[in-house]
C-alpha cells in the first residue's frame, strides 16, 4: 500500500472528521475524534489490510499518519 | 481436624487453561486446600510449570490443543472420573464491530463458547462427571454485566456461557450437580498482551485508581478463592449464579 492509499484508508475509519483533514503529516492524536474507538478501528484496519498486529503502545509511539505508515510497513 | 467447610479433600477437579493466568491460579490454590487436580493446557512447558507448583500428590497433567474436535475428544478420553470441572481456557480479541470477520468470529466462538459446552456434554455422557459435581465456568463481566470497547464478540461468548450455565444448572440439579459462573474483573495475565496491548502499564494503574473502588486490579488468587467456594460443599445450595469478582468495578 502506498502512503497516499494508507492515508485514505486511515481516513475511512473516521465518521465525523472530513476527509480533507487527513494528510501524511496530520498528528492524528490531535483530532477531536481520536479516542479509544478510533484507535481500536485503526488497529483492526491494519490487521485486516496487512495481516499485521500493531499495539496500543505502537500507536502511542508515533504522532503523524506517515510515521504510523512507516512503522506498519517495517513490521 | 481443623474446621474447614471449604475443603476440597477427596475431590478431583479438571481445569482447562491451567497452563497460565487464572486457570493456573485456581489449580494451585485448589491443590493447597486438598483437591486432586487434572490440569490441561496447550503449551506443554507451561503446563508442567503449573504441575510443579501444585501441592500434594496424585495430580495429572493432560496436554490438549482444544482448537480441534480431536483435541477435545482426546481430553475427554484421558480424563479420569471427576467431581469438579473448571473450563478456563479462553481467548480475547479486540476488534471493532465494523471489522468483525467470519474467521475470527468462528475461532473465538469455538474456544470460548462451544468447547466448554461440548466438554460438559461429553464429560456427562462418558460418565466422567460424578453425581454431586460442581461446574464453574470462567465467564467475564463483559457481556453479562458491562460492555467494553472492542469486546463485542468476546462478550457474546461469555454471555452465551452464562446462559448455558443456567440451563445446565436446571437440568443437572437432578443429579445434585451444580453449575455456576465466575465473572472476573481485570486480572493482568497474558490475555492482556493478546488483546493488542490496548492497555499500557500507566493506563492499568490509572484504571486501578479510578475504576476499581477497591483500588487494585484482580489477582488469579481472587478468582481461585471464589472457585474454591463454588467447588466445595460450602456452596451445596448454590446453583445457576453469576458470581462477580471485580473489586466493585461494576458498581460505578
Ligand atoms: N484476565 C482477565 O482480565 C480476565 C477477565 C475476565 C475473564 N477472563 C477469562 O479467564 C480465562 C483465563 O484467562 P487468563 O486471563 O488466565 O488468560 P491466559 O493467561 O492467556 O490463559 C489462557 C489459557 O487458555 C489456554 N488456551 C487458549 N487457547 C487454547 C487452545 N486452543 N487449546 C487449549 N488451551 C488454550 C491457554 O493455554 P496455553 O497457554 O497452554 O496456550 C492458557 O492456559 C479466559 O476464559 C478469559 O476469558 C479473564
């Protein structure tokens, strides 16, 4: 998956936040909608798309969507 | 002889999931209060670890992978006659409702829900469960008393077990056998790592303070003492209950 595709897929997990707010450099934890449910959705999405398991700790260790993408790709 | 209405002297108890966490804790404490244990687990090494922690003589370890029907059948076949049964093997899976897929659904339902039911039926059919036995399912707060984010399938299986326990309690009363569940609050075991490490150490400590009126998380021993009560003759008139052991979590 390319970075752009990842950003788009990441955005799909959100119901309230407009799609255009999601960029590679977006600090996702600053989004109003970020919380335990969206975190869980991202973990589930990575599991589904990549068949890789990221943890809550992984999510806490990065801040932008691009950093998360790199982390997932490197797993 | 010292007065002890909770003694398990003379009782043989089968525990699945005894190679780790809560199941191991229950096995160890039951052995200390006089029970003979038949412990089962998937990982041979961890199972042997538990065996070495048991007090007294005459315990039996039966390695079994319960993910297949063959594994379930082999366990029933090798099991000696028992007076108590604690199906404790279980798996979590954190997943949002939007991402549930059939493979995960079937895997979790099989281990958490179908295996305990099938084992109960087979142990009865093969006359392994003696008259006046006690069955103690390890359910959860989830699905019975509370809901947690990401635990919808897990909750489904635990609520199902609670339903089964009531039905079985009614039918098996005829032979003096009692059926109950224990519903644990959060006990830090390897189950938490498997559930995607959603909780950091800090978060766990935070939840201890805020969410548990008794101001700590659970220990396997907390579940073991509840299991001892339900397995012993002290609970001779208790059947069909869900026993919360949760430090008051569900009060808030
Ligand atoms: N910890 C909690 O906070 C909590 C709260 C509520 C309810 N519970 C329930 O308590 C029970 C025990 O959980 P725990 O916290 O003690 O977890 P744990 O430490 O992860 O232990 C799980 C046990 O289940 C066994 N198991 C899993 N899959 C198996 C399979 N396919 N075949 C055979 N054995 C299998 C494991 O065997 P191996 O290790 O040998 O693979 C292990 O002994 C579960 O039913 C869980 O749902 C736990």
